[in-house]
């Protein structure tokens, strides 16, 4: 397996890290995608299209890769998954309250996951970064919680395409012509988020949706 790491974005300077993984069980693994970074600086990668599949921990500083086989998973709480790793126990700390939600959407728990942060830039895993994103952290959101790419050019992005405005609760709270926001690149002001109690609002509307579909 070969890892290509962009060391200097402005110079397009890539470093190549080849690794020989033991045995022949990895010979069929194609492309893997980055799914996160650990607190110790390891880049977490996963291949999604095989069974069993694997998680890889790549540490650029140590130039090491740790492959972990995912033995299987079970659905929990209506939408979340609990993964079973082979011969591995990780030190996981998470809120059971949020884990037990029927639909665990990580972006709605960012202020709880990172309580010390005041602003965060969130990118989808298929976004290619081509320049320094530092200016986004000083971008003035004028008190808004989120800065996002506009999607108003196409009618199918407007709320009336997603929400049931025949419901009085929906029609009294939302503008049918308002635009949905693109999740590809977002800037979150976490102070404004906490002041507006966005996570609690998400819980409220999620519960309303569950009752509607019950």
C-alpha cells in the first residue's frame, strides 16, 4: 500500500510512503478514503466495499501503518452502527445520550465533541483542498451560526421540496422558499451555535419528525 501525503500545498510537494502489508489478504484492497484523525496524529483510513473490511491508522511522523480488521457490525438505535474489531480494543469516550439517538448525525454534536473550540471548518471527505484554508477561520459570519455554499440557483434545493408545509407546525416556523445549505464546506461559529442552542433545536425537530412518521 502506498500513501501519498501533500507536505506543502503551495509547492504541490507530495511525499510517498510505501508499505508492505503482511500476508495476501490485503492484495484485493483498492482505494481507501480518509475518515478522520486521532488525537495522537494518526490519519484514519477505511475501505468500504469489501467484507471483511479494514481500518488503517497511518502516522506520518513515524511513517507507520496499523491495519485493523473489522469483523462485523450491528445496527443500534435505528441508524447507528457498533463495529467489532478483531483482536483490538480501542479507548473510546463518547456520550451515550447522543449515541442512543435514533439517527446520530455527528455534525450536530460538534460543540460537544470539541468544547474548547470557538470556530471550526468542516469539509466533506470528497473535498479536495487546493490552498490554505486559514482565512476561513477569520471569516465574519455576522452572528450567524454557519457559513456555507449557497444552493439557491436550483429550485430543488428549496425547503418546499423537502418539508411538508401542509403541517401547521412546519408552515409556522419555516419559509418554503428558503434554501438548503450545502454540506461540502462549512464554517461553524461554535459560540453562536451554543448561544442559539442548535443541538437542542435539532433534537426537538428530530423528535417531531419521529412522531410524524410513527
